[in-house]
């Protein structure tokens, strides 16, 4: 009985984490594209965009993209 509870809890935690991850990346991409449109419209220094892309790539942009596509 205890083993069943542990398994259920683990499965539930995994599903919850995946759902949170998908919601986070959905809002992240929405926010990112809104900011990008704003920056392009008002003109932003290219160095700032370079720094932004470096930070995103360093934090695993491709991993985030795979995670968000996985839940579609």
C-alpha cells in the first residue's frame, strides 16, 4: 500500500512538473515575442539584443523549445 502511494505521488509530481513547464514556456515565448516586436518598432541597440540572445542560449533555449513542443 505504501509503495502504491509513493508511485502515485511520483507520477502526479511528474505530470504537475510537465504542466507547469509547458505553461511557463508558453508565457515565456509570448512575452519574448511581444518584447521583440516592441524593440523592433522602437529601435534597440544591437548589442542589447546580442546580450539577450546570449543569455537565452546559455540558459538552454533549445531545451526549453523542446519542452514546450513536447506538450503540444
